């Protein structure tokens, strides 16, 4: 299951429009100023989360993955982390 808070359309758009360095600057700007030039809006946890996800997708794309596979890899990583938090 993909993270319920994940807006795939927004993540794809951010990954297409910005470099990983630009996305990182947006994260830092959001933390400092409460807004960002990437124009992601919402509660700070949402904004930082979406920007961080887009940064991962963009880095995977720069390594040669297409955007669909990069989003799938992001979802796989999220599931692994979520699984690690579940008690067995």
C-alpha cells in the first residue's frame, strides 16, 4: 500500500520541474520561512514530505529510471520503512 498522504501527481510534477538541488532548497526555505518557491502548500509535515519524496524520485530519474519506475521505487521504499515500524 502506498503512503496515504502521497500525492503522486504532485510528486511527479515536482520531479519533472525541479532538480534535486532546487527541491532541497525548497525544503530548506520551507523550514526557515514557512513557504517555498516550489509552491507546495499545506501543513509543514505534508510540504516537507512531498518535497522529500519528489527529491528521491528526481534522483532516481537522474540515475536513469523513468518516472513511473522511480515512483514505484519510492513506494517500495516507503512500504519497507512502514513495515519496519510494525510490531511483529
